[in-house]
C-alpha cells in the first residue's frame, strides 16, 4: 500500500505503471514507483521524460461505510 500526497491531502492506495499495467505492490510511495519506471522502462529516462507521468494512483476505497 502506498501513501501519496494529493491536493486533497494524504491518500492511501496502490500505484500502477501506465506502460505495462503492473500494480506496484511493494511501492510505499511515488519514489518506489519511479524506481520501477527507471528499471523496467529505461526509454522514459533516455527521452528525458518525467517518470511520474507514467504512474497512476488508485485510491483505496473505504469499505466500512
């Protein structure tokens, strides 16, 4: 589970790679997800693109309500 700072505050959820569609289960934050992009999709870094553009945040839905 990852913790991400958004405009609405800190949110809990999962991070997903937009390139390969993999849910990054071990990622605890955006930096861990960036590491996946650099390791598995180095063409993003070669092109000088922002790796965060290839990371999707999926907010955890509270099932208590």
